[in-house]
C-alpha cells in the first residue's frame, strides 16, 4: 500500500514505515500514470463531465509524481546510485523522444504508444540528477540560500522579458512540451493521432529540485513527510490557477517557499551564514527587479522547413508581400532603376 503506518515519534515529524521500498512505489506510480495516459485518448468522455474529469486528472498527475519523487528519495540514493539512475532515465527518455521524432515523425500507432512512456523516463533522470545535486549539500542551512536563489532565478526565467523561458514560450512553445512533464486532459472525441490533449506542463527543473529538497530533508532528519502534505495542496492550487487564467507561473517559487517555511525551525544559522544568505537574497532581488523593468526584446521568428519565416504575432500576412503598385512611367531620357 502507498498509505503509511504512522507512529508518532516527536511533535515535529512522524516516524513512517512502508511495506515496499521507495523505488518500488516510484515504479508503480509511473506505471499507473503511463497506463492512464495511454487510455485517455482511447476513452472519450461526455462533454458535460469533461471539466470535472480534467480537474481530477490535474490532481492525479500533479500529486502522484510528487509522491513518487518523495518515495524514491526516501531511499536516500548515494551519488553512484544517483548517477546510474540519471543515465538510465536519460537513455530511456532521450531514446523514446529520438525514436518518436526522427523515426515516426510524431505520427502513427507506434508514436501513440511511445507518448505515455516519455514522461516516465523524464522523471527517472530528474530524480537521479536531483540526488546528484543533493550530494553537494553538506549542511541543512545551505538549503536557505539555495531556496532563495531558486525562487528568484525561476521567477526571472518565467516572469521577466529577459528570461529564457519567457522567450522560449513565445518563439518555440512546442519545445516546452517535449522537454517537460505534461498534465494530460480528457477528450470528447478520440484524437486522430492517438495522443492525449495537454492542459499543463511541469518543467524538468521543478522535478529535479523537488527531488533535491526531499533528499536533503531525509538526509538531515528534517520534515519531509510534513513538507509533502503541505506541498501537494499548494502546488495543486497553484496549477489550477495557471490552468484557469492561462498565466505561466514559476513552480520553483511555491516549491522553495513551502520547503523553507515548513522546515524553518530546523535551521540554525550563525552570523556569517545569515549575512551570506542576506547577500544572496539582495542579489536575487536586484536581478529580478532590473530584468522585470526592462523592455520586452524582439523575438526572432522561427523558420519553417522550407526556410520561410513564420509570421510574427500581430503581423499582417500582406506585410511580407512585395510592393505591387504600378511604378511611374520613366521620363524621357531617364532609365528605369534595376540591375545592370
């Protein structure tokens, strides 16, 4: 069972025992989610219940990946194990993406079978990389400047005109779908390509640092279970807001805030650590304010396979056409301009 038997050990964090290993629960969750992804486009739902089904799917495909990461990190993988996990996940995810894009061109029956498996490979290499990053953290107090930096940096990437994610969303939104963990949606009719619709995207960096924080909490005997219980509803409300409003928001902001707030009593910094943390916070704030007040840069248009520029947003198709107005008749004694 995924539900734990809880025996209270102290007022801050319960002692939890599970019947299976964390890796087994991680694999089980990934398998169940892949099966749901495969079934969704093949089981149309009535239009009247689609909003309710989509909300349930959002809950399932956000909450259970977080639980899966929590369970995998409860095993506290060593750096060597983390490296193996990362390489295996990268091979699976990269191989499936390459096979789908290069061989099957994203179409056909085989491509529809590969689509539900790619998020599983993504999550595998993300927990491996997250564990490798956590191996570099030697003290629990380091989590505070790390959390503050990630909050500011992710806000810079997503919310400001100079952020890479902001530019990528405008220039090549399909790349985000390929590189992130998708939140599927139900369909009222069976899609022709056999793939589920997408209602949201969770970036790989969010999964990586979620794993980093959980592993650090387990290693330093902090409050991982309590953090999990707070993290899931906060992220659900956050994602539902994004889904309803259509506004892209940085997920590392709530992830970092929840981690720091829930575990705040576990930190005990000296004066030097407090001073360095304040400097990190100040630098992050200055960069964020500066980049948020810059004018939005011009996004270069993408080119199609034929080498033609894709039309920019708000640009009339006729603006790319040459001037077809009749030229004035040449005056006697003048030659018409043109190549010689």
